[in-house]
C-alpha cells in the first residue's frame, strides 16, 4: 500500500461508500415503490417506469444483484480501511479494533441508514432514475446471481418457501382498498370518495336492504272500484305500478301507466282493459346482492323487480333507481320518496324518525352504528330487541343511540326519537 498515495486510498474509500450507498438507496426505493403507480406510468410509455417494471418482474434476481454488489463493496471498504490502518499505525489489536469500528460507523451512517431513509422518502423519484443503472448491472451480475440463487433456492425449499416474482404480487384486499380510498382525500373529491366506498360495500348489500318495503309499495288492486283505480292512476308519480287482486301476494302483473292513457283515449277504462295491458312481473329473491341485480337488470332489460322471500311472499319492490342510489346517494327526482324525516341531529343531539326508516340509511346519514345483520328497518330492530310489541313511552339503548318510542300503531312502531349517546355499547331497556 506504500506505493499508493494516502489521498488516493481515502478517495477510493469514499467511492466505495458512495457505491454502497447507491445500492442501499436503490434497494429501498425499489421495494417501497407504489406498484400501481408504476404500472400506470408504464402504460403511459415512461421509459424509467418500463425499466423499473421489468426489474420488478423478478424480485429475487433484483435483490440478489443489489445485495451481492452491496456486500462486495462493503467487504472491499472494510479491507481497505484495515490495510490503511495497519500501514499507518501498525498491526496490533487496538488498531484493528478502531479500524473495524470506524468502517462500521461509516457504513451504517453513510451507506445504510441515510440512503435508505432517503430512498423510502422519495421512492418513485429515485427508483425511476436508478433503474437506468440497475438494468445494465443486472446483465453484468447475472452469472453471479444465478450461482448464488442455486444455493438460496435450496435453502428456501428446505423451509418450504417458494420464491415469487413480481407477477405473483399480492392483490389488495377490500379492507386495504377501503383504507387506500380513505387516505386519498387530497386527490379525489369527497363525493367521489363516497361513491367508491359505496361500490366496495355493494357485495354485502342485498336487494332486501335497498328495496321499497311492502307497506310503502304503491300498487293497484283490481278489487277496488274502477273510479278509485282511475284516481290512483291520475295521481301516481310512477311510470309502472304493480297490479294485484285482493292481496299483494296475488300479483297479476306490472302496468305501464302510459298504456292506460292510450286505453282511455279509445274509450272508458275498464278492469278488463287494464288486465290486458299488464306485463309479466319480474321476481327477485330477497337475498340477491345489488351487484348481481344490477347486472340482471341490464341483461333482462328490466327496471323494476318484485322482491320475494323463500316462501314466495312479496317483501317489496326494487328499481334500478334504488340500486343507483346505493352507489351515488340520493338524488333529486320528480317521484316522491318515503319521508323518513330530516335525518339530522338537532341541538340536543336528537331527531324524530319514522319506524320504517332503513337502518342503513340511519347509519349513513346520522353517523350511527346500528346492527345490520338482522332486521332492515328501525321498527324491526326495536321488535327484535324487545321481543314483544312495544308501547309508547318505552325507551331502549342500542350501541351509542337511545331510542324512545313515540307512537305505536297496527302492531308496529310508527315514530321514534333517537338520541346520540357516548359510552356503553350494550342494549338496555329503560
């Protein structure tokens, strides 16, 4: 080492530390990359993204190349520092200990921690740049990587681990995707966030949750006088109406109101004319998910379906509009909807709601956490909790909400007062 000037030796050490830092920052930035962002850039034709994607398709080779280069450089730096120390200060234990401590400190601070923190902070910016260097290095190191992978592959087989490439990367679970949407508030609007979250919930929502309950279905009864039927037709806001005879389960079909206008233009409207104009009803099992039903509506070119349970009993009806509102939220329509109150808290954190209000709507608009596994409406939830037909002035607590029954009619809760509480999440009657 005497023939090599001291400043050249120090310069060589600095170069080795910089190379070690390069491999460290490349490793961290590559592993910390947002793979979906890189895929988007690749599809857009970004050269650095294309090289990065190619390198990440074989993560084992990429890591092998980086680690081989990094360890070889760190070993060379350690040998160089040791040689310099022995040459300058002699060969003794104290000198070797200090030299080892010094190179360990330099590697940890300047070639490991600092570059890796930088790589984790700016992964995309750095990875796209270092990819231009890593690509030719991967070709240069290919024989060494292949040789080392022979042994690492055997070690992985012993512990029953199969090395995977970037093509087998884990896909986002629904919970992870939900968290990703919630954390993207700076990039997408609040309304778009709400729509995306609603889409993620669709698989767990059935037509029973989205339907108009049987008690609120507007329909025509053929047993009513024709004058009353004509009155209902003239005041209806709907284009299509279910038609039954005596009882809703005795459904005869679906009537398109425009056809009645044509019949009335030809002469007096009769029940026989109404029956002749009926279209076949489209029935939907109550457990069908709204995602599937949206597809079925499209395939069958339908916009309205009658929801039935496992016994064929009519539970209500669901329209294409109801499913769309599950995704985008309620929107203005000329057709009146069931009035469930203003559904917002007053100054005392209370609100009066209809007993037929859907629990999902109460949770969404009032920020509650009422259970959705059982009943669909507030009335059903109260009956399930009390296990009897309640009387007015009875109150109960479910989760963080106190429910006071204000009016009971026809064996059902018609109105109730909700009060938002904090504290216990148990169910009690008081």
